[in-house]
C-alpha cells in the first residue's frame, strides 16, 4: 500500500464507489424533494380542495418514495459488497505477508497482528461506504440549498454560509480524534497480544507459580488499553456533541427565520411547509456528514496500521549492521552455517535475511495450518517450481509421509519434533534459491538430527544456497563453510572442524 492507503482502497473499487455515490446522491435528492412535494401538494391540492390534484399529489409522493427507497437499497448493496471484498482482500494480503515474510512481525506481538488482520482491515474497508455517504450528504445539502434559494434568497444564502462553517469546524476536530483512535487500536492489539501469549503458556505458568504475575501484567496492559479507549470515546463524544449542537442551531435558526417570513407575508403556507420540512430534512445529511467525518478518522487510523504491516519499504535492519561483523556473503549452491554467541545476534541475522525479497526464512517455531498433513504442506510458501518432489523433501526432513495424517489445531496432536520436521519439509519443497533455516533440529534426538542433516545436505547442495543459523554440530559438520559471529563484533570463518579451536565457537556449539 502507498502512503495514502485509503486512496488505494478507493482506486481498487472506483466503479463500486462511483455507483454507490451516484445511488446515494439520488437517494438524498429524493429525500430533499419530499418537503417540496408536500409543499406543492398543500398549495395545489389541499388548499384548493381539488380531488384530482390530491390524487395526483399522493401518487407523485408514492413514486418519489419508491425511487428513494430503491436507490438507497441499491447503494447499500453495492457498497457493502465492495466493503466485504476489500476486507477479504486486506485480510488475505496481511496473512500472505506474515506467512511469506515472518520478519514483518519482528516488532509486533501475535495478538497485535491479529488485531490488524481483523479489526483494522474491516475499518479500512469501511472507507468505501463512508466516502459514498459523505458525498451523498453533501449533495443533499446542495439540493436543499437550491430549493431554499428558489423560495427565498436570504434563507438559501444563510444555509450556504452555515453548513460549510459547520463541516470545516467538524473537520478541524478529526486529527485529535484520529490520534486517539489510533492509540486505542494499538493498545487494544497489545492487550490482545499479552492475552494470547499468556493463554499459550498457561500450563507452564501454573507449573512454576507464575499466574499471579501473568495476571498483573495483563491487568497493566488492559488498563492502558482501557484508558486509550476512554480517551477515544471522549474525543468521539466531543465530535458528536459539537455536531449535534451545531445541527440543532441550524434547524432552530432556519425555522425561526421562516416563521418570521410567514408572519410578514413573505412566504405562503406551502412554502412554509417546504421550509419547515427542509429544516427537518437537513438533520439527516448534516448527521451523515458528521458521522462520516468521525468514522473516516477511524478508517484512516486503521489503514495506517494495515499499511505499516504491508508496506514493502518499511525500515528494516540490513544484514551485518547489527552484528558488528562484516556482512555475510553467500555463494551460490553452498551450504553455509552461521553460529552466534548470543540470541540477539541470531535474531538480527535472521531478520536481515528475511528483509531480502525472494528469500525464504523458516523459523524454529513451526506453525501448521489445516486439518491434514497435506493441508499443512500446502499452506507454506508457493514453490519456485524448480523440480523438488514433495516426497524427496519429506524424506530429507525425516518427516511423516502419510499425507492424510490428521492434525489438530496448529498440529498440537503431533510431537514438537514431528512438527519441526514437517515445517522443514515444507520449506525444502518450496525450493527457493536462498533458503534460511533457523535452528531446524532443536526438538530432535541425535540419531534423527543426523539423518536430517544428511538429508538437507544431499537435497540442497548444488541446487540452491542454504543458510543454517544453528549451533548443532551435526548440521555444522556438513556445511561447506561456517561463519562465527560473536556478540563483541568479532567474526571468523572456516570449517566446523577448524573453528572448534576458537573458544567462543566451541562454547557456542558445546552440548
């Protein structure tokens, strides 16, 4: 998405937005003409007692209401359909971004990403309807102004002055509201993230007595979210209160002026009815405008959060800059081992590789989606199509080969080792030119780990570059080259056997 994500949504659905705006404008035009029709009926039918004129007036009003309701219904149908399509598009884009490039979540918790995927994508898509109804509200005010100008220039000019002042005044309040809403969405996502993390680790928390501390931390996160929600509600109340007060002032002033004109004989009965009816009608477009202005602030705030997750040019840490070492250079077709003396450096290396387009990074923690092994394997990255059969990938990773193997939620019915090997097989089957594996054998026993190390070497050697960020001697012994990255910025390169003479390396790979 670009720096103006709401405009991107409108461009993608410009036809639906145009049709929705047109139908909504027709709906508002018909609503604005209802007081005119009633005023004409009073003048030409009720006041004269002409039965034929009364029948014609009633039929005309019924036709007007039929067009009004049809246009409104069609506008809602078109806009709602476009909103559902856009929300689905954004949810899919976010899910794709997370699955293809886990580095986009390195500064986010899972719950925060879930909040973006659900709440923020929906609010962003709602911009389509808000723009349509904002346009129809403004058009309804224009029709009302034209009608009032034809009845009395002073009334029309007064309305044309009062309404822009009202709209501009409401617009001036939106930056504060948008900031409060953005803060509300962000803190709600963080609270959801804390809850998700605590639920995932509930069993070990109970085991070592960490539940009270967990409750305290969630209470703190929830309190921050509550304060942000109260702040957003307060800002919303200010906008609603000001808009209601301004709307009431416009209605009272219009009715008072029209009543004075009737008393002086400047307006007849039919025109008075039209003016009073128009004054009542004005509440609807003004209310729509104030609501749309308010909700567009919510959409813009949510759209920024979605764009931050999807934007490909978001700032990322270049490889090598955070380790204090020279940048890692890969050679086509080699199996490269990377050993770090601390977790932070390993995280930096993994994140830097993940920032490179086209690189597949398989994290240590494997997530399996679907009801069977076949579903889980199909949920991974799109294969490059360079000819690695799935059976060979499963064999190399020593993973289960029964594609009908049932999987519970997230693969909870299989062991950690099996889950890790399935994720490794999925990554190998993707057959990327550059594949990065982060600690791919931490849950395996030594015999299985040796088998997997041999399988990965046999499958990947010469066909693509493989980077193993690991401390496993069994994996490192099969690498063409190993790079040691120390926390103090020192680095060394050699074979696994040669680097064993380095105390930092020996300590890192010791078991």
